């Protein structure tokens, strides 16, 4: 069965729209974009568009790639103190002369819409209410939409980034899955995948998970995105896995739309944090 992120994301967007209407106050996401990376420009434009569709205001501060660490931190502090800004997103990656972790941790945790500050990461680790990164939270919403029970299941998360792999592993653990985190140095990845009832891939290598690796009846969630001649490709060979899996996310139309919808939900959460 297909885990339809497009459909579920529509429901979340319409919930966000209703929330925004009920709040009856302007809600604003501030995006900080440093440099001219073309992919970042596209991501920012799609976030702005999604916000406008549900009535969330956006503002984008564009800084030259040469901005200093001190200057950038100064601007984040300014945004923290601005009561008209409810959520702050620093578009990653930053140019290499900037210390990404330090910059992110200058964002006030209440306004940290990506859930990447140490404060929000710590809350997730401790199962306290905080802002959870949009992609992992979106995956969990999709799992919940289809009422998938993870209790006692063997799950593998392939990828260990702070944005996707690690938080996803924690969220699956909270649902009582037995979680393995795999990465580029994992030696027996094929065997681990073959034994897994739940496979979540967040690597970014087109179709590197093939049908022969998947256990019969597994749940497969494909976070990966690779662009090949302008087309988007997932980590999983979707077509050939369809007959083997019990549930699978397509790419596009699976986790991607969930990420955007959950980001909007996080903006509303940030607003509520500040009430
Ligand atoms: P990332 O920081 O580059 O992490 C990739 C992870 O994959 C790393 O942990 C890396 O291991 C691991 N890896 C690389 N090659 C591997 C291999 N051969 N076997 C096993 N693991 C391997 O990327 P990310 O930000 O987590 O994103 C992952 C993917 O998801 C990307 O394709 C990205 O575009 C996509 N993404 C999609 C959405 C969406 O909405 N659908 C949202 C966010 C990200 P090491 O740690 O050892 O290097």
C-alpha cells in the first residue's frame, strides 16, 4: 500500500490554515539566506509559497556569502528580540567560513522552527515538548495516518544527520521500535535491511536500496532525494519493491510534501510558544 504524503500533507495544510485564521494575528516566519546557492534559493522560494498559501507571513533576509559570523549572529539576536517574528529558519548549508552549529544555537529555542538548537534536540531526547525537525515529524505523521504499529518492530534508519536520521531514530524508539542507525561506515547494511520490518532511508543515493534487500511485508519510508536530469529520484527502487512491501512512500509524493506541511505546523507551534 502506498503511504500517500500528498494527501496527508493537504490535511495538515488545511489544519494550519484554520489555526492561522482562528489566531487572527499576523504570524511571521523569518528566513535567513546567506549566499547564492541555487538549490537553497529554490527551497526558500517553495517555503515562502507554502507559507503564503496558508496565510503565514514571510520575510527573507538575504546576506552576502562573505557575511561574518559576528554580523550574522548579531542579526539573529535582532530577530530573536523582534516580537513580530515568531519563527526563524536559517537555510543550510551556510558558507564554510561560518560555524553552522554556533549560528543555529543563537536562534531562540521558541523560534527555532527547524528544531535544530541544542535545546530542542535535548527536549526530543528527553521526550519533552519542543520543536521537532519537520522531516522526521512528517514521517511520524504519515505513520500515524495509516495507523502503523511500530511496537517491537525491527527498524533501521539509514543516515545519521541531525536534521533527519538521528531525530527519526529517536522518534521510532519512542514508539517502541528496536532501532538500528546505519551510515556510510556500516559494514553489513544489506543484512540489516533484510532483517528490518521498517526501513527508513535518508541517504541521497538514487535507487541504492533494491528489491532483493527488502524483507517481505516491510514498511519502507524513503526520505532520500537525488536529482537526475531534472527528475527527482528516491533512495529506494520503488517500482520493484511494490510487490514485496506492506507500505511504501513514493518519491515524489511521499515524505517531500510532508516536510513542507510539517514546517508550516512548526511555525504555528513557534507562535504558540510565545503566547
Ligand atoms: P546528509 O547529512 O548528507 O546525510 C546522509 C547520510 O547518509 C549520512 O549519515 C551518511 O553517512 C549516510 N550515507 C551516505 N552514504 C551511505 C551509504 N553508502 N550507506 C549508508 N549510509 C550512507 O543528508 P540529510 O540532510 O540527512 O538528507 C538525506 C537525504 O534526504 C538527502 O537525499 C536529502 O536531499 C533528503 N532529504 C529529503 C527531505 C524531504 O523532504 N524528502 C528532507 C530532508 C532531506 P555518514 O554520516 O557516515 O556520512
